[in-house]
């Protein structure tokens, strides 16, 4: 018989989110069973509903958690006192490093895109993502003003390109590994792709 867990609401919530992230990233919202999450979290299923209300609300809470995990790292890096080109280099490197060691983040985003963004539309990401995007806009604006970056750069397109060039590499790693005949998520291949993408962006952005 399993040992009764201590009454610690914060620990229980963290255990539920951890188990839910594992299940949702593996099976998606519709393939995941709350019973399995409860068993993995070593908690009574009724407590999951007490904390989150429904499986859908738990799924949205996991989305918030995975996005927040990256955003916290983004804000620390972008707020540092460094030349604008070093911050661009740093953010690209952060994305490659983060995505390599957080496969559940990639899976959660892919599942939500398969759902046509149904649940992410119900989440207020203002506090989570806006500060990062605003800092990136500020960095590019400062680079233009200093004469480091080209003045004709489309800031919004540049941010979108940085996000997609990094994420798509990992989102397509299995099919592209087959097509390219090499394991794209190996440490060496990620390092090479990181360097190539960084060089490409800075070559284009810098005057």
C-alpha cells in the first residue's frame, strides 16, 4: 500500500502539472486520461478537479507552465547589459539549448497547433510573452539607432523568423533526420545548426 502523501498544496499542484505535462505532450489533450495523471502524480483524482476544475483547464495550465519556463529565461538574458548583436546571438543560442532539453515543450506546441490553437486562444499571454517581445523590439530598435543593424529591417518579421527558424528545426527533427540521413538532434548537429542560423541572422541584420 502506497504511503499517504503529506498535505502540501503547492507540492501537489507541482506534481500534477509535471505528470500532466508528460501525458499531454505524449498523447495530446484527447488521448490523455486524468486517471493516469493522478496515478503518476500519486494523488487522488478528485484533487486534480479541485485544483484545476477540468482536464481542459489542466491542459491550459500546462501550456502556461511550458511557455513561462522559456519566458523566464528569455527575460533574464535580454535584460542583461550587452551589445545588441550579442543579445541576438544569445537569444538564438538560448532557443536551441532550451528546445534540445525540453522536448515536452515542443510536443505541447505541436499538439496545440493540431488543435488549431483552440485552447491557447483562451489564455491571456500578455504577462508571459509581451515583455519578451517588447525587449526584442527594443533591442532591434537600439541596433538600428546605433547603426549596428540595417535601418530597413522589418522588426516583426525578424522576430518571427528567429522564432520559427529555431523551433521548426526541432519540430521536424525526426522526419528531417530520415531525409538528411543524420540525427539532427545530436549535440554536434544542434551546435552546427545553431552556429549556422546565428551567422545567417547577424550577417543579414548587421550593416
